[in-house]
């Protein structure tokens, strides 16, 4: 977070990456504003496979805007409101912290640009902007179109192992949060609720099981190009590190 500056303007709090921009106006977190001013990049609107993300250019950089929504059973009652427990405990600030640390360590993650908190009394809403990964699709999107070669599955396993060796516990490791670019480079995205653990444990195995379940679930569609042999190749890459 050393590279981030925090601007507090009433209900709007913005933390922005000083290495990438001199400021980041809070209205750039508003999709309606981006649309009204012709700033949205519709040509890549669905490129990274996340329904709630928006793409636009800022300071010559292609960036991705994501709003924070609740998942699981709480989403049935509250879609995008969270209890205010202080700025440092907000979802957006916690995510840019972990992204900054992982990016500093050279791990393949999107570089964080800015985070936005809209505070109203004891609740808040949040957004995050990251640098767009060029010419990339999610693992899930790719498998809907074609199968992957064994060495690519092994590379996926090796990439996950690098994160685990840095004690990074990804909270939602699934086929939508792994991305592959045109050069078969692997990236992890969406580090909401993720942690840098203090020690090793069984969370690594839980990460891998979660990924396997997401792939097997998608493979219920007969057109999805995944088999158990693919995951064995992934684990061979993981275990080779």
C-alpha cells in the first residue's frame, strides 16, 4: 500500500496507485457515468467472463472496473452492502493490499489501480479497478471452445503452486478466476477475501479441491473440454515445483 494515496471526499473514499496516476476521480467508478460519456470499451465488455465488470481506458491504460457483490446466502437479503468496520477492513482496500503484495513479488496478477468506498452511515459499497490483462480469456471460456494441451495444464499447476509457496490462499479458486493469454501465460484474478497465510496448512488442498469441483461442474456440459486426466496433468505440474 506504500504506492497508494487515499482521498477522502465526504461519502466517497478513493485509494489510487500513485505509480499509475496522479488522481482517480470517484465518478470513474460509476458505470452510468462511463456509459454517458462514451468511455466504456464495449469491444471487450465480456472478454474476461465476469458479468459485473466494465472496461475503459484511463491515462492510456486499459482497466477493469468491478463492483463488490455478496455471494452465497447473504446475497438473498443484501446484494452489495457491507458493515463499516473501518477503512482498512473494507473488501476493496483488503484486495488492493494483497494484489499490491503479490504484484510486488512478481506473481501473475492484475496490477491494482484504484479502490472506491461509498460510505453511508454504518454501511458501505465498494469497487475496485485493476489493469486489464491483454488478449486473455478465463480458463472456463477457453474450455467451452477448445481443449488445452497437457503442458498448458501443467503450467496452470505450476502457477498455482507459486501462489501457494507465497502462502497465498485464494478464497475462490475456480475456472473463472484463472486466465490464459495468447502466449499461454497464466494469471489469477479476483482476490476478494483472499489471504496471505502465516503458515502452511490444509488450505492449499482446499484450494485445489475447489478448482477441481468447478471444472467437474462445468464438465456436465458435454461441450466443455475437460477430463480427469487434465486435472492429473495440472497436479503433475503443481507437484513438480
